[in-house]
C-alpha cells in the first residue's frame, strides 16, 4: 500500500509518474491473468485501489 501523506507532499508531476507506473503494472497484471500466469490475484485489486487513491489526490491538488 502507498503512504498517502508522502504522496500528498510530492509535486503533481511526480504523482503523475507514479500513476503511470501503476497503470503499467495494472496492464501487466491483466496480461498475466489472461494467460493464467498470475499467482496472486490480490495484486490486481491492490493496484486498482492504489490507482484510485492517486487519482483522488491528483483531483484534490487540481482543486487547490
């Protein structure tokens, strides 16, 4: 899980890079799930929730 206070302290560009990394990881996990290579299906749920958290923080920073 991501430390949200640490993320909130970062600049918007850094947060967007973290979001892109998470989206790449989500894509790779989807490919693994489709081919039957995904050992821990919990990973996709964790990544999906982290993406939502990051998007929420970005929206908060946009409203400031």
